[in-house]
């Protein structure tokens, strides 16, 4: 797997070492020359170090974004992480973008744009290692229990000048395949049990259960809400 990291701080150092040790190809973009020098002594020589702005498509190209599987933004600035992930997705069509988010209030913004927002290095490592399906759906548990599949689904909306309206679960449930259920919803701060009158918004993360083989239909319904 090819992984590009924007931001050369301590999170990057740990992540680069962990991913390289597991056999992944890693590249790092860092704008601060002193951090580049520090990283060169703390991570394997096989990790490509790029001195430049991670929000600049030229430096992203130098880091190999055209062939990358995952782009991870680990800087301490949420706005930098958001912009760099958007460029990686829109310019280079990177299948997956993950961003460190310092302010929990920004989680919904990131997730509404299809960016996986996390705050822990350990969580980032697990996300990269986790097998993912098409779109913004991945297995919450890397297993099935009987013929049931547990999934976490990030809701996204197409870019628009108008804020999308919320959707009632009672209305969405009519569109879902039989033997599927929306169980809980998280907004980045809290997790709530879903009821019929629960309203969902882009940026929310759902926990859903479906019969094995119905995952694609559940994904299709939820991807077309907005």
C-alpha cells in the first residue's frame, strides 16, 4: 500500500515508522526544514521525505499522490489538513483521505466532505490497516457474526451552496433492504441510539447492521440521501 503523509511532527514520525514496519510504502511532505532534518534521523531511509507545502499539488505529485492509496494529514492545523485532503481527493483522486482533527467541532465538516476525521495516532494506524469497501463505508468489525455484517457508514453530501436538510430515519428506513437496521449515529462528539424520529445530517457517522449480501444496497441508499 502507498501512503502519503502531510505534516512531519511526532504523529507523522510514529505513523511512518509503524506503516513502514508493516511493509507499506510511505512518503512524507513537511514545510519546515528543521522537521525534515529531524525526521531524517528518526525514520527509515526508505521513507521518502519531501520538503514543501502539503497544500501544493506540485509537492503532492512529487510525493507520489498519483499512485497513492491513502493520504493522511497530520498537521496541528485543521484548515491545512482539510485543504490538503481536498487537493489529494479532487486533483489526484486518492481513494481515501484521513485527517487529524484538533477541534472536535470540525469533525462534521471533514466527514461531510468524505474525509475521515480522527484525533489518535493509534486510530489512524488501525484505519489504514482496516479493509475498506467502495465509497465511505468500512467494516466496523473486521468480521461477520453469523450472516450479519456490522458497518460504520460516513454520510456525505455533494458540494452545494445550500446547507442540506436533515433526513428522518423513519423515512430512510422505508428505502433500506429487509433485515437491515440503522443502530446508532455519532456527530464526532457523542454516539446516540437511533429512533424513528432521529434526524441525520451530512458528516454523521452511522452504525448499521445488515444481512450479509445486502451491504451494497444499504450503501447505495445512504449515498443518495443528498
